[in-house]
C-alpha cells in the first residue's frame, strides 16, 4: 500500500546522524543524558537541566545554555528531529524543526521553544523568516503563523483566509510589497502584503496558469534582480514576471543527466516505490525505468544571486545554474560532496553555500571547498544554514545544529 503523499515528502529526506559535544535545545526535544558521551553529558546537564527520558521534570521549554566560547564549534542537539530552517534576527537565531521552532539568543545563550503549546497549529516548521516586524513560520499542516514579539501572540492564516494549502514551505516578501507563499497546492500571491484583505489573495496552480507553473508542489521562492519571481517546484523551475509564466524542466536543461550521476546516487530507495504521487511524476517525466532516488525535475532548494543567476538544487541531479540563456551542471564530478542538494545559502558576502547529502560545500570560482563532520558539522546531511553578522556559520542537519566560528 502506498503511504500518504505528505508522509512520503518528508520520509524521503528524514536522514542523518548525531555527534558528540552537544547542547540540548527546547522541550520535547530532550534526549537521555546517557545518549551523549560523558564529557557532553557533564556539560549539558547543569546548563539545560537535561534529565533521562520519562523523568517528570525532564521537559524544558526555555532555559540557558553554557557553551564554551573558546571552542571553534559547538553542537546543539534537537533530539530525533529535522532542522529544516535557520534564520537570523538580530542577535537571535531561530531554529525551525519538525518539533517546533526555537529562538536562541546568541548574546545571553537563552533559548525558548515555540510549538502547539505556544499557539502554533502544527509543530512541523518548514520556514522561518520575517514579515515586517513579525516572525513568520510556515508549518507542516498548520498554515502560516506570525508572531508578534512584543505581545508574544500568534496570528495564523489558513485555507479559509485564502491560503492554498496548510503545508507552507517558503515565504517571500517582494520588493514591491507582494507576499508570495509556497504551498503544496500551488503558490499564493498576496498583493501588497495585505494578509487580512481576502480580496488581495491569489492562488496560482498548474490549472490556473495553464501549465505555466509546472507542478503544484512549490518548495522554493526567490526574487530576481529585476523584481521577477522564481519558483522551485517538484516539476521544474518557474518564472513569473508581469503576469506571464514560463518554466524549465530536465528536458530544457535542468538537472544533470542520469548517466553523469548514476555512480554517485547515495540513496537506493526510490520514493516512487512508496508514493503514488512520485510514481506518477516519474512516469510523466519519462523516468520510470530509473529505480533509485533520482529526479532532476525536482527542485529541493533555490537561490538567485546579485547578478540574477538562478541556482537550483535537485533531487539527485546535482546543482544547476541558469544565467538566463544556458544551463550549467555541478555534480560530484565537479567537486560537490553529494548530488542531492537540500540547501542553498548566499552569505552576506555573496558566496554560495551548498548543503548536500554528504557534506557542505562553499563555491569558490568553479570549484568547491567541502566541509564535513571533521570540520565541525553536526552531520554530513545538511538541510539548512544561515550566517550571523560576525561570519559565524549555523548549519542544520537531522538531530542538531552546528555553530562554526569563522577562521
């Protein structure tokens, strides 16, 4: 029997491992101290009051940690959860996980967990960002929630308010004030960002755009240098400008060909074997004979740099670059550590960072500098990243976050 589409979408990337030297963040993220090596347990127990699972006083919704400031890197554990998004807001780092969002103050080392007990409708957090003066969370089944930091209150927008789907993967406020919301049932455009004005909400789908949007499962949003909107979907790359849509898939240049990457596909389990959605998609794309985790049409991550170049991370097809005229592919053969590209991050200096199934890579010219657990990563499967003002890297994986100080 095929599993549900929503479950399949998450199960496909629920991977990773945990390392030593970790601190604990948030309630219901607690793991037994025994799960940590002795040195880590000694460090974390007094600071975060981490107690064995089942202990009545074990859960900690907020508290203060005591990481060693002299260390090159620090690991923060979030338990058996996926760190899907990291976001910097002044001195605070927000950690979006499958068990809620944690706000961590880098100056005071204080943390606080926000989840369904705090006002969210779902603990699964796909997106963390900011809309004007409010923190915005895109959740897994709970819609779009905005936090008023001063009042500590949440306001949630869901399907009755115009939202295409309760599963929100990305949010973008364009320079013209429009707010774009990526969901698993198309993309919303809220004109002028007037979220409380139902008439300002639009929903664009494959049907409404007559195929201009290639797939209704939208994962990434980015604004180009001329105000155009780029969208990463499960069926390819889409472009919207002045009311017109166009798109690109593997047949038009997206994603490296299978012959180039087949020897470096780490995941032998094909989501199409357990998901009717993915099976139908692979058949539609002519990929049904490929029974490993490879779909070059599936954009998992998206970024547009200051020059307007589009970067798309694909599911097994490596990293694709589109300059408006031609496509270039970067794979393990070109120096990437893995061909599944889960995360793309442009740091304050404009450098591109690529999170893969097998490590983190910083693009330097046409080459890559690769970082792994040996360089301080919590795990080699990298799902999220952000950079603070002092150049510190925060890198999220399954089970935890690494804070790596600049060299």
